[in-house]
C-alpha cells in the first residue's frame, strides 16, 4: 500500500525529528565501541553510517520537496 503525499510528508518529518537524533546517538556509540586508532578509519565509519541510515527511507523522502501532485492546481492554499 502506497502512502499518500501528505502521509509521506508527515512520516518524513517524524523520521527527521525523532529517528535521526536517535540514529546519531546509536552511530556515535557504535563508533566509540569500535574505537578506531586511525582517524581515516573513524572518518570512514562515520561516512558509511551517515549514508546507511537514509537507504531504508529513500522512497519516503522521494518527491517531498515538490508540490503535492494530488492537489488541485486552482487551489490558492496549495503549497
């Protein structure tokens, strides 16, 4: 079942405001637990973890910055 445009906007906001800070906390704890001695290894860990979080949400974020495709073009209230 596909989500509507408004539902995807709401869920993307929840992911960014609640999920992302939680993921940042987990990623920093994981990077600390790995305890790399080389700064390049640590940078690589952060880059990989920084990209991995968005992969499951790619379809959720796709097209969110665009105008609502279901909105009436004559409606003045459309964003």
